[in-house]
């Protein structure tokens, strides 16, 4: 790895998101799910995206593939992927070819990501045919290698139907599907959430190995701080569809700057000690009303709120080397 | 394969038992009906001057049993006759075996209903997939509306309307009778083309009337499959549209197989309105005539046929299911 990449400054990002806005059409009007997101995903790094349920993490990664399902709609923005172009403006066929081949996604509900009526092996072949893979035999061999790596009996899995596999096995099969076409950018959206702690640890270990081995750019979407601390080089914290803080995971987790990040870290229960040492965040996650307010989306729940926060939305500013925070308390130096 | 055979055998045994139960039920029903047609016939034969012995013999030939025997003996006799495929003799078509009458009427119904059902199934399914995938576009809405409207029009209204349009206003098709009576039935060109021309209108009516049902059922099935996670996953993996539509259609069509099999079973009940309006001597007409004439042997024969057909089609669906749906294969 070059020195440039180590510093992560001058290297071209693997994904460059600019001005991304995604809304969900509801009966009460458009609910913004991702708001004005600018984000550079550094190449060959593991980026963790963290936030509460409903903070827009999954919508953001689905938007990277331009696969936001209805009633969601991408309103504006661009998602530049080197070698592909802007996922949001290239034609549909090129988008389709990029999905799976350039950007592999292991999807939140990966246990149900398989066609129940076709054997896994056949679905691998379907994938290969869709992406014009010449040597399908070789593709099956790759699938078999990956499945073995993921700790499964590859022959049995390839000849099985979805209902013949356990939840954990299906999840791993989902990971295999994201990696099999040698996508350089791999997104795991809560991919290990449904697994027990031991399987989770072993799957994450394999992900880490493959990440290094293949020089992947990995995006981990999770609400588990432990996973981020363990795996990620960088962390992106989302609240109410906005990125409130981002930076190298070590420094963000040890010195969280945004009150929301601080709250998230305080809310983690420890293995030992009383459960009430974990402090839940007061209030409810951002909803439609919050978005109509002109101020900071976290204003209602913020202990450090100032009058200014109610009237103005803080913008994300670089506070120190490589760290950005969207909070007046941090960015204002008076 | 062994388990499949065992399953099939189990199903067959269950089917035979069901048929026996229904046969027993029809047997009792006929005997519980007011008016005792057997006794009436016996009495009328006596009045016609036959001796009691002759009259009894006559009745025995006609109904296949002797009225003064105990119910239990009659029942055993009846079952024995069924096993020999003897359904007794018709009253309205005097002296003709019920079996022969039913076999004579069945082909007309099968031509009509089978062709109509298969045609409407295929068209309805395809239209249903399009209507579901394009449900937010004018094309999808138009298809859905066509389904609802056609589904809502009663069969006899549709039949009369089409008959009026195509045989009166724009007289391109013949009306009434299954074929041109001037031709000799057989495997010859003119007869077959006449058969086809006469069948066109009733088949079309039947297909048009059932198309809406298939379309709407398939549409809702496709929409529910579209919401499944694996469809989103297939998009995210960049599968070709044709492959994805194949995934969707395969998963969505499964529930419709049951309905198709049941409707093919009920086909043997005939389609009364169509047969009546287009003057087809099919099973529907036969059943109505039997009821009007209190032809009990013919009635119970027709009911038995419907039962056997429905049960048999159920067994076949069950078997087909285990071929098309791996989750049931075990």
C-alpha cells in the first residue's frame, strides 16, 4: 500500500458522493431520508456507517447503487465511481452491469436474498449469464472456493435450495454473491446482524481477510459500535439522513465530537457492570416534523443545544486532520 | 423418487375413499328425495298392465336395483355397479345407460371449456405479469381495467352480446349447434373446419369471461412477489431484466396452479349458460335436463363424474406441485 493511500488524502476516492438527496413519498408528503450528503469513500479502506434505525444508512448505500426501492426516490446528487461514472446518471444497462460487478452489496435481509425455487448453483449461473461471464465452470469453482472459505460445505450448498440452508448459511451465501464477480467495492448492510456472536465474529474475520487479500473497498453499515471499532478504518455517523460526523474510527470513537456520537457511545451497555451505566439517548429519532424545522435535526435531543441550533442547520466542517463534524458547538470558535 | 411414489399412492387411496364417500352420499340423497321415483315408475308400469314381476324386472333393469330390498343391500349393489362403471340407466332417455349418455356429452364440454380455460389462463397470466410490473403506467391500468370489466360481465350477457355482434350485425360466424348438420361427422376436413368455426364463438366467450379472473389473481400474486427481498437482491446483483421477470413469474404462478386444476376439475360440471345459448349438447345441458326431468340415475352419474374429476385434478395438482416447487418435494 502506498504512502499516499495510507494518508488517504491525495488518492482518488472509490466512491464520491455529492449533494445526495433521497426522499420517501408518504401520505404526509416527502420524507427526506438522505439529506445533502457529501461523502468520499476511501479506496482500499473499511468504512463504517453507523447510526440509529431510520437514520438513512441503508437508503444511502442503496442510493450508491441507484437501487432505492419505491416509494423512495433520489431527488438530486451524484455518485461517482471510477471506471463506471455517475451511477445516478449513466444509462440503466450500464447501471445494471455495474451492480454486482463493480459494487457488490450484501443486503440487509440477506437471509431472504435467494430465489426460493432455484438451486444456489443455478442462481450463480444466472448471475454469470447476466454479466456475460464466459467461463461459467470457472465461476462455479470460484463460488465453491468462496463458500469453503466462508466455512461451508460448498457442494452441498450449491446443490441446495434456500429452504435447505440455515439463516447463517444464507447470510454467507449472500456474501458469496457479493464477492463472486470480483467487485472491488463491497457493501455489507447489516450483513452480520442476524448472526449469533460467534458466527458474526468468524464472518467478519473472513470479510477482513478478503478485504486485505483482494484490496477491496469495504463499506460496513451497522448499528453496532463494537463492529465499527473492531473493523473500520474510518467511521461515518449519520443522524436524520445527514452525516453528522466522520473521521478515522480510532479518533472518532475515543474522542467523539458531535453530541449525537457521544450519546451513541454512552448508550452501549458493557459486558460487566450495571446495565444502567448505559445511558439511552433521550427523545425519539428524527421524524417528518424534525425535517420541517430549519435548525439542527438533533436539536430536540441535544444536551448542548444553543439558541442558534434551533434556527440554523449546521454544515459539516473539517475540524482537525481528516475529521468533519456538523455541529456549531464544535465548529464555532468564538 | 420412491417417496414421490409413496406420496402418490397415499393420495390415490385417499382419493378413492373420498369418491366412495361422495358416491354413498349421492346414493342416500337420491333415496331421501321426496316422491320416490322408483316407486312411481313401478306403479306406472303396473298401471300400464304389466304384472308385478315384469314391472319389478323392468325397474331393476332401469335403475339397477330392486326397490323392496333393504337399503343396505341396495347400497352394496350400487357400489358393485359403480366398480363395474355401470351407473344405471337414464329415465328421460329411456333405457340408455347413463355412462353412454355422459360419455356422449363430455367431449362437447371438454372442447369448449378446456380450450377456453387454457387460452384464458395463458393470456391472463401474461397480461397479469405486465399489469403488475407496469402498474403505475397507463398500459398497466388499462390492462387491469380490462380484467375487472370482463370479470364483472355475466357470462350469459357476454355470450348474447358476442352472438349478436358476430352472428347478426356482422354475420361472420355461425350460431347454434356444434357443427353444420349437413356434414357427416368424422375425421374429415369440412367437418373439422365446421366444428372449429362453430366452436370459435363459445370458446371465445368462455375465455373472455375467465380471463379477468386469471389476470387479477396473477397481478396480485406478482405484486406480492415483487415485494419479496430476493427480487430486490436480484436487482442489486445486476441480474438481467429477463432473468428477473422469470424469477418473478415462476414464484407468482405457483398459487394459480391450484385454481387452474380445480377449474379443470369443475369443467366436468359443464358451462350451462354457454352450452344453452350456443346450443351445445354438453354436460351442463345434460345436468339441467336431468334435474328438470327428475332423471335421478343421470343426475347421480353426473355428480359422480364431477366428484371424480375434481378429486383427480387435485391429485394431479398435488403431484405437479412437488415437481414445480422444491419446498414441497420431500
